[in-house]
C-alpha cells in the first residue's frame, strides 16, 4: 500500500522523445560505414594526439621562454629608450619651454592687457558712447522728421499711380478676355476635346488588340514550356533526384555519425596507447635512472662528502686559520721592531698631559645617576 500522498506541486514528467524509426537500409549501411571510418580515423586521431602533445611540450619548453625573451628584448630595445627619452629629455625640455614661454610671452601679454589695452579700451568705449549719443540725437531730431515727410509724399504719389494702374489693368483684362480667352475656350470645347476623345478611343482599341495578341502568345508559350520542360523536370526530380538525394542524405548522416563515433573511440584508443607508452618509458628509463640515483649515486655522494669533502674543508679552514695567525704574528713583530727602531733613533716619546674636561673618560654614556655636569658634580 502506498503511504505517501501525491503532491500536486510536482509537475507531470514529460515522456522522453522516442527516436524516429529506422529502416533496414539505414541498419545495413551503418555497420560497414562505421568499421571503415574507424579504420581510417584511428591513425589520424593518434597522429593528431601526438602532434598536440608535441605542440604543448614545444610551447612550454621553447616557444613560451623564447617569447618572453623576445618580449624583454623588445622592451629593452624599443620601449625603455623611448620612456627614458620622454622622462629625462622631452618632459624637462617641455617644462623649460613652458616656463620660458610664460616668462617671455604670457606675463608681458598679461601686463600689456592689464595696463595698456584695458585703459585704452575703456577710453574708446567712453568715446563710442558719446558718439552714439550724438548720432541718436541727430536721428531723433533731424532724420526721423525728414523721413516721415518723405514717406507721406511717397504715399500720395503711390495712391495716384495705383488708381491709374487699376483703370489700365481693367481695360487690358476686358480686351484679353474677349479677344483671347473666349475664342480659345470655344476652340477647346468644340474642336480639340472631340478630336482628343476620338484619338483616345482609337488608342484604347489598339491597346486591347495588342493585349489580346500578347496574351495568346504567352499562353501558347506557357503550355509549350510546361509540356516540354516543366513536366519532364518535375518527373526527373520526383522519381530520380529525390530518391537519390534521400539515399545520399542517409549515407551522409551515417558517415557523419560514424566519424563522430570513430573520433571518440579513436581518442580512447589513443589515450590507452599513450598511457601504455608512458608506462613503458617509465619502467624502461625513468625507474632505472631513479633507482640508480637513489641506490648508487646518493650513497656514493654521501660517502664522498663525509670521507673526502668535509675533511678537505676542515683542513682548508685549519690552514687558513694558521696562515691568518702567522700573518698576524708577523705584523705584530714588524710593528714592535719598527717601534724599537723609532725609540732607538728618536728616544721615548713624552707622555701626554691629562686634562680634566669633566667628561666621562671611557665610552660610558650619560645617565641620570651619573654626575657629569657642573651642577651635579660631587
């Protein structure tokens, strides 16, 4: 008995899509195609994997260090000289030129603007305002009244001329209407319009006749082309090209699937062969070399270090120590001999008089408990 309650929150699962049914032709083509493709693809995949491994090794050991060296060389040859030239040549030169331009051009220009051009501009502005006020007074008191009078006279002359022109225009319009417009309208209504309608009707008739002729020729050519070209081409497409295309599509799909399947299988085979070769190389070369290094060379090296190198180093250090002591003794003997010779020639030097400078005699530093000043001196 099911004790779990069905939950309504869980959506119903969709059934997995079923692959389309395959015919016997697909099954008959698949196996030989996959066998042939696998035989052809395995060497290619192994060569490809070998090239990939060689390329990675070459990239890690040769190309990447060479690229870094070339990059450093390019920086040293092309970048760093220009950076140094910019930092220690161009920038100080530009700063010097900027300071020189500021001293020789900007500051004189600012002084000229502030103390020469500005007062001169203020004076010219004051003179311009005075001249503008005078011209405004002349315009308001002299030119404006004269202009108003001239305008009044011109308006009167214009009114007279307008009245005369209106009369002349009316007469000319009446003559043009009765001599030109009315005859032209009668000619258009009773002569040109009927003739144009007749010509248009004849043109429509000719166009209809040409259309019927062209339509008949087109229908005849259509059925001729359909019977001679379209129907045979349709039959060839339906009964020859389409089946061949479907067959080639099935073959191409199977070849593509076989290539993918063979490429994956060849990768597995290439990986197994690579691991086998790596294991064989390890057991043939690496492990013997490692055993020789651990079991033979390392103990021999320890014996040589303990029996030869360390005693030789101790002997060398002892010889060096004895040599340094002998040299020190020789220097001390030479110093005493030179002092004895100086004493024999010049006598004993006088003792230096001790001066009390109220300072510590040795290298002891001043502390709070010591009396080294005049106030705290015992």
